[in-house]
């Protein structure tokens, strides 16, 4: 693919993400102005603004009022978060990163790749840095796979597969977590706006379970004997076949899937706690139980590689899922919750950027050094 095509692809996706973010922000700003007017608090140019079902300002005037009074309201909400809650949320984001490092090392160990915790942390932080502007929230895995492959001389394929398997287990566990949380939150699904996300989670959790089973245990080639022959004919067919065999090793390792899923469930709990702490800091009346469904659902959908860092998709989903008639959170608060959580992620992305700049050359081992280290 030419450089021009890559730039074009990245540009239009970024434009889509920005458009989504602007759309949800615009809607919230206009709604904020409408609510202020309905409460008799909107005084524009010295005149009381009337805005109800029977009497509304012209459309362009609605937009002007929204962008005049909406941004200060959003800024006031962001400023109102309790500093202690904000700091604790940053620490919890770091907790999810370090639990993720522990899980990745567990995956690497299956193929005898013994990466130190410090080096695995450095690579994970760099990957988190690239996640901030690559597609979806899993774009940094490309960089993670690249650096992981550089850590070995003769197991580069295994290192790349380990990154893929780590991501599969993470998404699979998060979908299972969200699907399990549907049961205690079943009363919320009387509202139409939550039924589709709930159905999506159930379908995707089932699909992820089937995919994980086939990846770790196989079975297709036993029923379809020509599957391996067809696979070898594909571009990079030999590499794909070797990667498939590498995936089978995870299913053969006794207790691996159980341990990896357990660690992932702990990561999910810490992730939800981060949002709950921020919600409490913002004074939002949202239960921890409801967030146990909303947070993993939003993260899984935002992980789809549509826009850089899930920009706009995440904010839209949080507003739609939290500001409905079942959970009844304020739309501005829901947007603030998403933005503040993103700030916590950016904080660790900046640390990853510093790591990338400081250790970029230091850890690039030559082939000779890799051979000497592995023999």
C-alpha cells in the first residue's frame, strides 16, 4: 500500500471519529441550553429565553445558544471532579496495565519466551502510547508484536502470536464479563436503548467463545481434511499454518486458559472500579452494578478498528447507555466521565511516549546479541 493511501485511510477514519465526537458534544450542548431555559436560568443578551415544546428558538439560534452556554457547563462539570478520585482513577488505569503485563508474560511463557517484567512493562507502555492515535483501542498491538518479535532470534512467529492470543483472551474475558453482568442488570433492559447493546454482547460473547475454542483446540481440519492444503496456498500460508499450530499450544497447556481468564476478570474489575471512582468524584448516581455492564460493553465496541483510539465512538456510547431512562445519568456528566477516563489513559500514554523515546535505541539488540542471549 502506498504512503498516499495509508495517509488517506488514516485521515478519513480520524475525520469520522472527530465528526462523531463533535456530533455528541453538539447534541449535549444544545440539550444543556434547553434544560437551562426550561429551568428559567437561560438569560441571553439580557433577555429570558423561552424554550419548550410549544415555543422554540429557530434552529440556528438553538445551535448558537448551545455552543454559548454548553462549553462552560461541560468545563464546570470536568472541574468539579474530586481531585482524590481523579488521582485514584489514574492509579487504577496503571493497575490494569500492570495486570495486563502479567497476563502477557503468562502467554509468552507457554512458548518458552521468558521476557522480564520490566521489559514487558516497557513494551506494553509503548504499545499503550501508540493506542492513543492508531485505529480502535487495540492499534498498539501492532507495535507490541513488532517489539516482541525483536526480543527473540528463532521464535518471532511465537512472539507475534502471543500478542494476538493475549488480545483475544482480553476481549473474550471482557465480553464474558459483560454478558454475565446482564443477569443482575436485567431490569435495565426494559428500556429499548439498552436491548441492542445487550444482544450485541451476548452474540459477540458466544462468537468469541467459539473462536477461542477453535483457536486453542482446533477441529476444523479434522472435519475438513483439505483445510490445511487451502491454508498453505494463501499468501504467507506457511507462516499462517505455523501460527495456527502455535495457538494450539495454549489449549494443550493444562490450566492456562483458566488462569488467563481469571487474571483478565481481575483486570475487568479494576477497569470498572476506575469508572466508578470517577463517577463518584463527579457526584453521579450510577451504581457499580450498572457500570459492570456498561463499561466493558463500551470498551469492546470501541476496540473495533474504526477510528483512532476509539475517538467519538466511546463518548457516544457512554452518553447513550448512561443517559437513558433506566440509568438516568446526566448527559453532560456521562460525557465528562468518558473524557476524564480518557485523560487517565492519556496520562499513561505520555509515560509510554517517554519510555519509547528514552529506550528506543537502548533495547534494539542485534541478531548476534539475540543469539548469544538465547543460547
